[in-house]
C-alpha cells in the first residue's frame, strides 16, 4: 500500500517530516517495522526545528520515499538521514537551499 501526504501548510513544528524504523520491542530487542512507498508533496512550512528526520536501521531501511515540492522557510537544526533506500528529493527547499538526496 502506498501512503500519500499532500497539500499541507504548517506554521511551526519540531520535525516537519519524520520517519524512523528504530523501534525497540517492549520486552527488549529490536522490532523494526517496514516503511516504504511514501509520497509527501506540496508542503509549506514557515518554521521548524528540523525539516527532515528519516532514519532506518541497516536491517530495515526506510524505502521508496518521494518528497516533492516542499518548502521550509526556517529550520534551525540539520536534517538527519540514515539507512534509506530509494529516497528521492525533488524541489525540496530548506532555508532557501535546494536539497538533494
């Protein structure tokens, strides 16, 4: 199944786009979920602490994510991206700079 998020306006946020598979099972050990086939597009954010946090684990990367036409006016901290597969950034601008995957 594909998940789509589009046409969103945000004034303030802590982390605008946040995907992670770094979950731990309540009884101990790792239990990473499968995250794939996400599209986030046409998002405008005025102010955020961090624009992107996309963090998978080696055994369960965040897969097949398209982030398109996203504009962030001000982000105070750097993006965090690790353990992804097929992450595409198209027309993503943060602090006036175009991001590339």
